[in-house]
C-alpha cells in the first residue's frame, strides 16, 4: 500500500503509519475505509470526523433496526 508522508507514528511500535484499507465489522455489517495504520501491529488511526460522522451514523442506523 501507499506510504503516507504524514509524520504519524505508531505509539506502540514506533513505526510510521501507512495508508491501508481498514475493514470495520459492526453488528454483522461491514464497511471499509482507507486509514493510516501501523504496518507492524495493525492499529489504525481513526480521525474524529470519521468516528463522529460515518461510524456514528452506521452505529445509529444498525442499532435502530
């Protein structure tokens, strides 16, 4: 995957984060998003706008069913 020149580093591993497709699974539904992720431990950096926007909308929509 493409190397991200953002300067973000993994706090756990100390490695630079790279942009990769991250798959989310919630209540049996999945969606994916290209995010910064550690190539060693796999932890992803989830930006606030995604957490408070798309992810919150999906969570509300699925819990209302």
